[in-house]
C-alpha cells in the first residue's frame, strides 16, 4: 500500500493520473516528503480565552469582599469611606485612621483586661493588652493571624 503525499489516500500504487488531480507533475510529487495530515483548526470563544487567563468568574462577589475585608482588617463601612475619598480626590488621613483604630483597640483591651487568657486577630488589641494590662503573648498563628495571650 502506498499513501498519496498530498491527500493521504491509500492506493496499491499512486499513479501519475492521481498525481495530476492535485495539479502537479511526477517530478514535483517525488520531491515531497511523506503525507502530513492537516492540523485541525480549533476555535476558542472569548469566554474561554478569559477563563483561561483569569479563571472562571466567581458566582458570588460576597465571598471575595469578605475575604478582602478580613485580610486588611477593615469594615465594609471603612472601605466605602476610603473609596469615596479616593473618588472625590480627598486625601485619606492615615494618621487619623491609625489613631481611631488605636482608640478602638484600647477600648476593647479594657473590656478584656480581667480575663486570664485572650485570643484576638487584632494586633492593636494584643499590643494594648501587653503594654497596658500585663499580658504576655504565648503564641501567634498565621493564616489567619491570631495572637494568644495570658495574664502575667
């Protein structure tokens, strides 16, 4: 069996008559390499391209938002205020924000000062307990970051 180098059909012998059906002559045909099947054309939709690059779209926006808020330790209200400041071009007062968080941490630490052991995910609370209420850090875990403290 012989295979045509142009179309791939199999014959007992590829004849000159068959070669002429491809608008070529025997000399040109003889110089050709073996038959190579055509590559199948694959079409990719825009949706498939986006999914390949960015992954599948999320079904719910709530989960990633909550994850973002936890990661940065801010509330949705604080995030909205930051976005409003950004969109209006007002500077975000970092010092004021830090002071506000420190006051909230001190207030929460005050409420926890009588406990023997405390766990918190807020560094500001852990810091206030250590510096103002005689607590020591016994352990810090990561992902999520949690401070374990006990009274001296």
